[in-house]
């Protein structure tokens, strides 16, 4: 299942990360943008490591 990270994947991951407290709520957009970029890298790494089924 190799692929690339989509906007929808990052959005869903960001929402869940905030809900679970993994990413703290920020009053400033810059903090979310930094977290957004980091989540994209994490998701991409998970996709690369996923076995092909």
C-alpha cells in the first residue's frame, strides 16, 4: 500500500492528535502548521513501512 499522504489524511490525523492530546491546542496558526508538517512526515513514514497486501 505505498502511496503519498493526502490533505484529508493529515487533517484527520491532526484532528485526532488534538482530541487525544498528542498535539496540544494552540492559540496561533503557526504552531499548527509546524505540527501539520510533522504529522505529514509521520504518516508518510507509516505508509512506507506498511506491508504490501
